[in-house]
């Protein structure tokens, strides 16, 4: 009954030719993953060649099937190496997002769908304005502020507006996230089999990737269990195991923190506190067993929180340096190039130094508005409604990246695209529920 009710509130079909939506995981395997895998292997040998091929192939795919292009963008996010020869530093996924953005907005405009960012628009614009003002006095043609600002626009504007205004419907957005989970499971298996030697990315980068996709997989697993889809639930369960093992063995404490923070948000929104306790009773002893298999030096590295430890001491020095920069210009800050010139491992202090008190307040307001949207929407959706997962993942990823940024790099490529695109997906659901409030309540009443 809930499926019929949910179907009644879905957006109208976009009118574009599209693959049938049955068995979306099969579509991921038969369409998106082979393309993403070929590009990933090519990127390992030649980033320039990969970038050229992505540019041509991706435009064709985006014009034909935007949902496939969005899924490929999400699947390539773990590859975070710069494409050489670009005027600004961009990874393959950032290039894909930059190419997909105007195509999807053009298609949306042709359909008469407005370009939108919802309640997030003014806080994001305010934050970007303060960052722009703070960087003006330190601007020069080769300033890293250009790269930093361009990346912020890609994350906060392109990502949010693209997914909030996507020319498809919410099924297309779920499809992209499911593709990210599937590809992350493949990457997790690869790094486990090669002991993190391939693909060649930093272990902390893998920690952020697996921390984000673990939360996505957890939400989709909970949704599959709620819907009674056992086959999909089994696939997602094994994806959780593989991604979780890779997350633990990468020894990224920031990745562990964000996985725990995101999982807490999911279980809070779903009111699955009993499950939270049961999972803890299983995960804690399992993590202990995995810990015992690690070499002594890795055990010491992963759980050494003393102030004189090398990585902990480096964070204290970063905080002191950011505080000194803030004191040098407490009104406007010293500009966003600062994050490129230091080990920016404390989000609050770095934001304060870059854009002053007003920049911190605007940045916090962005997150407060996102949290308010998630809290209001989740009350008006049945947990078995497919759109509920978009809201839960959007809130979880935004919150967990914020938590991660308090102990490690925030403005780094990769998972940050997932987070703010997911915020855009949550905004799309916000518009849909706000537009049809009566029908949204009908889903709950009919299911009851």
C-alpha cells in the first residue's frame, strides 16, 4: 500500500529517454560501473588522457542520460588526483560536476523547472560574499585563493543547485547514491586486496571516502529492510562489511569519527536506538579483534592521542597559527588562500582566520538551516518512503563532514561533493513535500 501512495507523490516524468528503473543496482553494474572503472584505470596511468576522454564522453552521456552522468560523477569521487594542465586544480569528479551542471540546468529550464537552492541560498551567498571580501586584499593572479574559491563554488553552489534542480526525479538521485556505494565497495575490495597500494590515494583520503559511503550503505540497508527487499538488503549488507573493513584498516581517525557521526544522525532520524545498541555490541568486539591483527606500530599510531604525538602536536600548531592569523586581521580575516598555505585541521579556527567572525556565523548558519530542513521534512515522510533516504543521507553527510572538519581537513575534494550534492537532494525533497503537503500526509495515513 505504501508503494502506491509513494508513487502518487513522485514528480512527473522528465520526458527524456531513460532506462527503465527496475533493478537499479543491475543498471549500475551494466551501465555506470564499466564506464567508471575504465576511466579509473586510465586515470591511474594518465590523468591528462583521462580528463580529455571524460570531457568528450561525459558531455555525450550527460545530454543523453543525466542520471547516468550524475552516477558516474559520484562513482569517480574517490579518485582525487589533480588533472594536469587545468587553469585551476580539479579532480575528475570535479570536472564532471562542472560539465554536468550547465547541461542539467539547461534541461531543467527547457522543462520549466526553476533553478533553485531553497533555504540554503542566502546563507551560502552570505558566506561566499564574506570569503570574497576577505580575499580581495590578498589577491594576485597566482593566488591560491582563486583555486580555493572556485572549489567552494563547485561544492556549495554547483552541487546544491544541480541536485535541487535536477531534471529527473528523486529516483534518479537515489540511483546516483547507490552507484557511489557500489563503486566504493569495489574500491574497498581493491585496497584491501592490495594493502592500500592501489588505487594510489592517501589513507586519510580513503578514510573520508569510506566514512561517507558507509553511511550511505547503512541508510540504504535500513531502507531495504523496512521495505522487505531481502535481495537488495543482502547486497547492501555485504557492501557494509567490505566498506567497514576498509574504513577500519585505513587507520583514519577522522574517517572513523565521521562514520560514527553520520550513523548517529541516520539512526536518530529513523528512531532506531535499539539497533544502534545492537550494532555497537557487535562492532566493538569485532573492531577489537581487527585491532589485534594490526602490527604494533599501527596500533600505536591509530590510538595514540597524547599531546606530544606527531599528528596531535601538528594540530595544536595549526590552531595556534590560525589564531595568530585571525589576530592580524580580526575584522575581515586574511582570505581563503589560508587553507592552501597551512595544515587546516580545525574547521572553526581556519574559518575564523579566513573570513572573520561574520564568515564563521554565515558558515554555521548554512549548517543550521540544513539541520532545520532535515528535521522538518523527516517528520512529514514515512520512513519507507524512498525520499526519506535522501533526507537522511543529506543530513548525515553534511553533519559528518562538519564533525570531520573539526579534527582534519574539511575543504578537501572528494566526499565534500557527496555531502553538498546530498544537501541539494534534501532540498529537492523539501520543495516536493512543501508543494504537496496534503499528499505527503496521505502516505502516512494510508500506511497506518
